[in-house]
C-alpha cells in the first residue's frame, strides 16, 4: 500500500570491513536495525550488532561500517534502514503493539485476545516436518491459557509496562 508521507526503506548487505555512506534528507528521521552481524554506526563508530536498533539524529548522511570479523552464521552485516518525514503524533506502546494512545494499545490487546487480528497459517514441506513430536514445557506448553495482556507479554518475555511519548 501507500504511506501518508514519503519514506525510504533499504535492505543493505555490507561485507566485512566495508563501509556504506548514504546521503540522507535532513528532514527525515533515520533508523538502522541490524538483522545479522556486527558493525559500527555513525562517524563516531558506535557498536551495533544483530537485534540492535540505531536511531540517527540530525544530519545528511548515514554511515555504517561492518566489523572485519563477522559471526559464523552470517558472513555479512545485514541492515534494515528506514526513514521518513516525522509525523509529529503521540506514540504509546507495550509489547508488540504501537499506537497513538494507551486506550488504542489496550483495544489492540483486546482485539488480539478475541482473535480479531487474524493469523498466518503455517505451511510445512514434508521434509521439514519434525520426525518426532516436540516436547514443550513451561509457559508455552499450552497448559496455561493467558487471559490478560500482561500474561500474554510475559509468555513472550515482552515489556509489560505501558510506554508513552507525547509530541
């Protein structure tokens, strides 16, 4: 679909020891998410690794350098780079839900609990199916049916306190 304001979205693969320097619009926000690997963000070379997000401040370029040595499972630094014009709206979030207000976040949890958010069916290839049933224990065993937003977040080890930022 289309967005309300222009955005830039880039998937970049950076070889060990290589650097990317992207020109960036001064009126855009910028963030870089490391999908795999190790590297350094900005001219000051702040460390970034898989699963971490770097938010860039004012400027007209994004600089990322891949570390010389990468992890065994991924030979390169894989990045998701996103930016766009700030929309200057309030933000509230808890766990995986991000909305404009606390009420909207709570409504999203209620919709999730009612099954109104839909589901993505798993499609298995015959050779990918486990040969033996997986033994599950603890919270994910199915014995516990979470009924509140806090219990759902606890199962997924997500933050359970509401976060909010007014603009």
